[in-house]
C-alpha cells in the first residue's frame, strides 16, 4: 500500500483485512526519506500494489513507469483523482491492472480488484508470469456509477460521491455522523449510509480505532449488530452501507406504554445482543432507545457505534476533552471520563428499563452537566407501587459503583426470570 497519507493507508489496510484477514500488508510512504534515497523496494513478493496519491496524468505515468521497471512487478491497482477517471482505459492499456477513484472508494470494489489479481496471478514465490505483462487484465467491464450525497458540516455545505448508491433522503444529522436513506443503483435495494464526519482521514488515532472496532464487530453483523453491506471512503470521510431496518427503533415503540411483561421481553432481546457485543470486548458507550432497532422477526439489532470503545478505556473524548455520550443514558464512570466496560452499558440498560416501565428516564435536568451530576450522586427513584417488585433489579442496574452492579448481561437475565411470573 503506497500513499502519502497515514490515515488513508490505515483505512485501506482495514478494508483489505475485512475481506482478507490473513493478508500481509506492507505500508509505504512515498515521501519518506528512505523512499527518496533508496527507491521502491518490497520486503517480499506481492500479489498487488495499491497505489494512491495520483493526482495528474503525469504523476500516473511516472509512477507506472517506475513500478513496472521493478523485477516481477505485481498487479498495480491505481487510486486516482476524479479528473483522471476518464483515462481509466488508457491507463489499463499502459499496464495498470485496475483504476479506482480514490475519493469515492468502495471496499467491495477494492476487494473485487484484489480478488481478480490473486486469481489471475496466484502467489508463486516470485516465479511465473507477473500481471505487468498483461495490461488491463483486471479491469471490470464497466466504470462505476456514483450517487451524490450533500450535507452541512461546521456551517459548510459539502457534497460527496458514493460508489453504487443513489441518494433518497436524509435520515439523521449530528456532530458524529450523517445518515442517508439510499438505494443501490443496480438493483434498487434500500440501505442506510452512515458517513462518519467525526473521523476524517487526518485523524489517524480515530481511523485506527475504527479499524479495530470494525474487526471486532464483524462476527456480529447481520445478527445482533446491524449488517454492513459495504464500506469505503467518500472525500476525506469513512462511510458504511448498512441494512435499512424498517421496523424502527425502541424510541418509536416507547410512544405506547409498555406492560411489565413487554418490558421484560424487550430487555431479554436487548441483553442477548449486549452479551454478544461484550464477548467481543466492546462497550457500546451510547445505548439509548434510538440505538436499539428491531427486525421483522422481533430480534434486536444494535446501531450507532460512533463512540464505542474496547474495555478498559474511556469513551473517546472530543478535542476539548469532554466525555462523549448521551447524558440521560450515561453511566457515572462514563460521565466522569473514567474507563468503561460491560458494566457501563448495563447501567445504560437500567435507564432504558426504567423508561420502558414508567415512560420517563429516572434522571432529568435542564443541562447535560446537571444530568451527569444526578447519575453520580442522586438516589434511584422508586418505581410505581404496582411495579415495585422490580425495584431490586433497577437498583442494582443503576448502582453508582460498577462493582455493585450486575456484572454481565447473563446475570440480569437470570434475575429477570425470577420476576417473570410476578410481572405477568
């Protein structure tokens, strides 16, 4: 992987690892002193070179000439600026295996190009015919189609192109992300596209964390976690193409009062999702009714992993050091900026459970700081008399100290089973 941007190289590496988890990726900065003095060299024979940072036709031709002068040059997948895409066929004829647009890069399309490179040129330990002798061998039959997606970020109107999807409407806009309702251009199938405006490519720490989170979430996709159909880079922002969950979220269901039995049933589904998430060592960090969605079969799918983190770390802070999250559902330790783990999510589940039972959250105030103060210091309010038999569960879920709470989702499930009959 050759590109001058560290964040871009990290993002590409995460894309490749998504589909080729055992791949060995050599990361090269073409502007490093080593590259200037010693020229291009690779530690081992490669299946492909992914070359970014190509902005002009001259740069493309110079890079191609230099790379193809290497002995046994592997397949070259060139990532170019939008203005060079009309030269796609001529670049392929000159020896580029495939040409992809850098600022509208789909992980699926990159995977397809790499897969063709491996199939046409299997690893032979440096022997055999390299793809440099087969100009254009890997190009796809037709150029990609792009949809235009527009939004406002920090007062600036921005438009980005996304490979293979057409804009339908704007679903949500926030400090962390923009979410769009879209359809696949080829098939018309619907999807939600999340553009992470909080993690531009120059945020190398955020991009690295995003890659690690993506790796841990992958086994849960399509089950307890919203499925991801594709991912990629649009301008300088990473994005994900996600299944559209038409049955809506828990917030919509809270518009109708829950019975205790329905609240417990919903809790069980949510706890099953959290148990799977926590087994991957992930704290969601922003559990609330809006991040709990339902599929047609009634199962729960979690969304909104914008600020999720691995156990033992504080939830990612903003540039000014503020704790991130939704104050109404935030655990005391998260609000105080301390490290979090499964028990922080279980506190948030306690808030949701209380709200399902009473229609209001237990702690409310006029400002975020006041709400966080109540989480840290105020007593848990009592449930209505007819639900008071569930008070011990709520109290333990909302204990100020993580050590005094339920330690796992399975423990809460066991406690709920005792009250099932009483709730009915």
